[in-house]
C-alpha cells in the first residue's frame, strides 16, 4: 500500500492506492473558495492552506491503514505548495521508516488511467492541464518523448483567461464549459492559431481574437465558439502526431480532459483513425493524489535522498 500526496497547486490531496492500482481512498480538497475572490491562485495562500489542511486530509485518507511506501508530487508546480507536500511526505516516511518517492506531476496525469483500466505503453498521450499542453509519446513507463508542446498558454490557462474575459469567475474552465453547453448551434468563427500547420500548440491568439468579440455577441455563443476553437486545435495537432507515429493507442488526460466536448471530439478522432482511446473519469483527470500513487508503481525508482526536495521547474525527462 502506498500513501500518495499531491499539493502542486490549489488541490490538497492524499490517497491510498494498492499495488493492483486500486484506490482505497482519494481525498481531494479544492481550495477554490480561498482563491476565488482574487480571480486566480495566490501562491502564498495556497501554501498556507496546504500546511493547515494536509494533516487532516492525510489522516482521513489513511484511516487505519498502514502504508509501506510514500509518493509525493515533487514538481513542477508552485514552490511553496510543493514544499509543504514534500516536507510532510519526508517527515511521515522518516517517522515510519518508509521510502518516499518523488513523482513528476505530469507522470501522475499519465498514470491516472491505470486506476480504472489497463492501458499499456506504447501510446500517444495528450496532456492538457492548467500549466501544460503536451503530446507525449509514452514508449514505456518511465520512457517519455515529448512530440509537441504549447508555445504560449496552456489549454486550461486559455480556458481560464477566456472565462475571465467573459467575467465568468474562477476557476474558469468548468464555468466556460457549462456556459458553452447552454448555447444553441450558432457559432462565431474564432481564428488565431499562429502555429497552424505546425506540430506545437498556441492558444494566445485565440484569446486575443475572443477579446475583440466580447460585447458584440452573446456570452454563451462566444463561450461555445471559443471552446470549439480550442478543441479543434487540440484535435488537429493530435491527429498530426498520430499520423507521424506508429502507435495504435491514444490517451487523453489532465484537468482539461474533464471537458465533455473535448472527450467526445478525441473519442471521435480515435475512432476515425482506428486507434484505441482512453480517458480517465473527470475526477481523476483533475489533480488528485491517487494518480501520483499509481505513478510510483509501474517501474522501480530510487527513493528521495535526505538532501533532495521539491523541484518547481523539473522536466519530464530529468525525472
Ligand atoms: O490538471 P489540473 O487539475 O491542474 C493542473 O495541473 O494545472 O488542471 C486544471 C485546469 C484548469 O485550467 C481548469 O480550468 C481546467 O483544467 N478545467 C477545464 C475543465 N475542468 C477543469 N477546462 C475546460 N473544461 C472543463 N470541464
Ligand atoms: Zn495537474
């Protein structure tokens, strides 16, 4: 049994996962209310809340179970937020004489699928979150090659900024998606992919195009048009990567993968190309500790040493 801890951004989460990838507990506390009035995540508040909440969250996740290993998100993320999780994990492990494994946050998102089904590499993964938008060729667990990335905003960040332009509040992604789902069939064309015809993503042009349309059309139509434009870009780049590679499986994961329209579009793409498709349930797409526990289970790792700590900028290949 493994105790996993995730505190890279504004979710305080602890989970217990067994070695068959079964979730025995997965407690996720979202700090939305603490950051809402500031319109975004305030790093200092996030760190302080993790510090206050983590003992209680871990106690709830543990119940009367005795884990034999500890896994914790080591990076990337907010330095103060990561430090709380890593320090807690190391102290817990030290007190009980257990090894603690530092996990890359994106590697966690890649592993979320295993908590619900088998999905062996090799496959292509589209990781779409608030901080990342990447296409990754997963050759084997632990062997990753990034084949495309965003040159500016991440997809989730684009959703959040678009939602702010439409005055929908924070966190913007789910709010924009809900408004888009309420729209009729009418759409405004939103162009702005400056990386059209290339492998990499770009979302800042879409955001600027949206800004010029705000006030001229109904918010629901703008939200739906923006969502369609983001989904279309993600589908196009994924299709491009699938054509270039020989993999026959596609994984969609990360917070934005909770988006219904994106899930449907990716599933359709996979079907059209004859590749097997997987996407975790929405609650396992967004940040949670169970996925960090799953990532500690697929291949042997070195335990964190005493002098090793959080790494806010760590890349997947350094991991
Ligand atoms: O993976 P995640 O929980 O945290 C990071 O690692 O960043 O992703 C959070 C991002 C936020 O930008 C949020 O707005 C977006 O995922 N998101 C969504 C939806 N649910 C969450 N974006 C669009 N539609 C959704 N339903
Ligand atoms: Zn994430």
